[in-house]
C-alpha cells in the first residue's frame, strides 16, 4: 500500500507542477514572448514542459531577449548593472537601475 501512496504523491506533484506551468503559459506576457521567439527558443520551452522543468520555463520568461529593460526583474537588472560597472548598483531601486542601465547603454551606443 505504501508503494501506491508514493505513486499517487508523485503524480500529484507532477500535476501541481504542470498547473503552475500552465499558469505561466496562459499569461499574455508569455504569448507575446512566444510570438517573438525563434525556433531554438521555442524548443527550449517545449523541452522544459516535457521534462516538467518549471524553473527552466520561468528562467526563459525572465531572460527572454525581446524583453524590455523595464520588464526585467530586479535580480536580472542588478546582474546587468554589475556587467556595466554601475556604481552602487546593489543599493539602487528598480527604477534607478533602469535609468542607470539606459544611461550607460546610451553612452556606449548600444541602444
């Protein structure tokens, strides 16, 4: 009987993961990113879903190349600020990080 209980728990765990992945995939933001993706990026999503890898799917959404700087999470903004050698980046708010990154990219001619 304990084998059956473990089996049921494993199935339940996968169902919960799939439900949370479904929530991500049904969002308008995901639909826009999907539309803006190339075949390689779409394959990454398909593989994440097939392997029940919710974290890989979340990472794909957070770090998609078509995201505007203002759509990025603070953690990613701090990584970018660090790459750009922005002074005191760890103490800046999201808005301050966005402004500093935009300013740095404008002076480098990146944008």
